[in-house]
C-alpha cells in the first residue's frame, strides 16, 4: 500500500474516533466531517486560517519523530472549552464574542486537544507499521497572517500532511479543525519522490550525455561572442524579457487570488463581529446575512443598494489612505438609531415609516457607525500584514440611482472592493448592507481584468489555423436553426460569421453549479444560454434577440433582486425567471415586486426548466 493512501485511510478512521471521544467528553453531540487532505509547505498550512487561532502543539515520540499541531479558531476553542466546564450560555456567548480565552478555558480546551491526540495515537497504533505516540504539548494563540514562515515557530519550515475537518455542535456549524503532521517522518516525501522516479521515462539516461556537448557548444559561442558585442546584447535582452514574461504573469494572477482570499476572510470576520458588537451595544440582535465580496465599478456598486440610503464616510488611515463607504437603508439606520436611544415603540415605528432621519436618530446611528468602523479597524490592525484603520467621518442621505456613475460626484469614479449582504435587525429584514473600499487599498485592482476576453482571444486564434475553419458556420447554422429561431437558412447564415453564436437566453448567476446545470439543460432543449456573473452589465448583454432571462441565486437575496430590477428597467419586454432554493411566500412576493415573472425552485431538473420556458414564451406568443 502506498504511504499516502495508508495515511489517508488512518486519518479517515481517526475522524470517527475523534467525533465519538469528544462528544462523550462534552456530553453534547459534536459532528466531525470527512477530512480533506493534502501535503504542502508551512506557508500553505495557514492560508485558510482567518482571525486568532489556537495552536496546540504535537510531538511524535517513538519510532517516528516529528512535530505537528491541532489548529482551531479561538472562538471554537472557547466554545468547546466552555461547554466542557459547563459555563452558563450567556457567559459562554460573551466569552466567544469578546474572544476572552481565560486560563480556565485554556485548560479545558487543552483536555479536548488531549483527546484528539489520544485518538490519533490509538488509530496509528492499530494501523501503522511503526510504533509511536502523538502527544499534545503546549498551546498558544497566534494571528495566521503574522506567522513568519521561515522561523521555527509555531513549527519549523518544511512539508506537512494537512487534514481539514468541518465541525458542528448540536447541529450548529463551527469552523474547521486543522490537523498538521510533519510529512517526512510519515514517509510521505520519500513516497512522492519514488512515485516521480517511477514515472520518469528511461530516455533520461540516454540524454544525460548531451549536457556536456551542449556546454562545449555554449562555451564556444561565449568565446566567439565578445568580437560582436552588439550581437550578444541583442540576443541576451530578449531572452531575459521572455523569461520574465513566462514567470511573472501567472504568478501575478496567483498572488491576486491569494490576496483576495485573505481580504475575503477578513471581511467575513468583520461582518460577524459587526453583528456581535452592534447587538451588544443596542440590545437587539443584528445579523448580516448572505455576505458576498466582489470588485465593482462605481456604476455597479451603486446598483446594489435600493432606495434612499444612509451613507457613512470612513477615512482610511495608515499604510493606505483614501475613503471607504457604508451604505444602509435609511429606514434601517433610523430603526437602529431609535432603538439605541430607546424611542417609544409607536414613535419609532412612525419615524421609520415616514423615513424621518432626525438629529437624534442621526446622532444615535452615528454611534453605531463608529462601532462598525472600530470593528473593521480592530480586525485589520490585528490580522492584516499592513497597518490600516478606518475612522467614521460624516453621514448623509443619498439616492444611488440619482448619483452620476461617470463622475466623481458623491464618491470617486474608480474600482471598489465591497462586502454586500442583507440586514436583519430585531427579527426584521431591513434591506441591504454595503461596505465599499477602494480596490487599491487592498491591492485588488487586478481582479478587474475580465476572464472572458482571454477565452475570446483563444477562440479568435482558432479560425485562422486553416481554411477549413471558414466552413464551421455551416454546422453551426444547423444548430441555430434547431434552437427555434424564426430566421430561415439564408438569414441565419449571416450572423454565423462571428466567432460565437449569439445567445437567446441570459443567465445571471452567483451559483456556478446551478448556473452550469441550467446552461446544459438549455443546450439540450435547443436554446443557447449565456451565463454571466451578477456584476455584469445588463445593458451590455440585453438586446432584442434575447427571449428570456434567468436570475440564479445560491441563496435568495437582495443582490439577486437587484439584478432583477436592472433587467426589468432595461426597456426590453422579456420574461424574467428568478431561480433559487428555499422560497417563502414573502420572498416570492418580493421577487415579483422587483420584476420576476416566474419562480423556479433549485436544484431543478431539465423538465422543470422546459416547463418554465414553454409557459413564459407561450405567454408572449399569445
């Protein structure tokens, strides 16, 4: 049995043992998911970790010697540790919110880590050929983004076997448990080398003599070179440029995606903490639901919030400067501010209904905005490699649709990286939440480079390859005629000279899986669907040839409804179908209000899609 397969099997068995042992100790059901495993370097071990993390160190003792760690978020360590010592729920929740990892909680979580180490030891003793123990030693709290990957702490640089387990307690989701074990002592590095050696072709030996001849030839070239100095310069410079072009480009994209992952994690943490801090301040619970993070132009950003907005400006200070913006529905700002100053219920309801954002309500909401800015500052100062802070400056009311997107009016016309979601306060849905930052502040301007042009460039390169490519439209012509287009053969041949067959159905989606399924269904039904992300310009893609539009939502949300508004206000009479899971009567009414003609429940079948299309296109024909 190969070394990696053996370790994967052992760790898979550990999952059940850990789940049973920890549940028995806590007296509550802990669910530990199937592990996702990989072997990579120390730096990659910390890439998925966001926020303060508790690292319980592991030592291998016996025939195998090495190091490792068990890593969980500080909130999860407090949660399971507090459950073990039976902290009252209110006290436990406060400790989680404040990340107050007391000595007592450290000791109790240490017992959980001991159980996990013991589960690993017993499983390895049963299934691994060498005898060794895995012992939990000390623990520490660290910020993953501040770990020096070249240092010996919290464990030395090198290759590690990394297992990631999802966790939940009593059905409530928690973060992931990360198990790190040195790869070389477990035979995983040697095993990879052996596998690579097996796959290396024999001809390698035959060519092994070539370098000597090549070196001689190169030496002769170098000897002759100085006589023609200009020639040497011209030959060397292009080579250097070529090397840079091959290595820098892909690495840059990889770095941007890595940076996006870091920023997304921090913004997600900020969203959670905003809810906790405002709830603690006001007394009523604030939840920010369905948070998503994306890059937007000014025009796209202004299309997210609907209706009159309370706009809070936050000055960016530190290693980056500029201005960030918080958009919240005026009614939500009034309600939250009024709740803070404890307005009588009847008076509060009336001011919200009339959208009277008086001085008292503004001052009160200003305090809440201060708290929100403080949360972003605390998270980024603690967790981010650069020093960035946010200070609440001024507030004003704006109507986004009335702001000129092409000017610097209200906010500058540049790229933004924004968190958007929905506000739920005191059990009420209260519109959208948008926190927007200059993309340059997070070094994410590169995300604006579209992926579509790359595909089109490849498609454009294909036709000139041979004269036969000119004949391709004939086969495409048959496909278009089968799609139900009204044009006959002579008419349909005209547009087929373009590299792509024009779509007749648009799919705006934030759910790649369902969006892809829908595209496949449409293709089999004889339609040509085009899938687009939410941030795509509706006006750029909607035209008279589009017969129907789908909006596919991973979770039914204000973002999806925002796209519906853009479609319905674009000036084309085209049926609009809103697709998503878990529809309620309230959500259906809201979808119809925002322009949807029909609702599709996902996940869906090809038959479901066919029925919806026939019904809605039939209405137009009638």
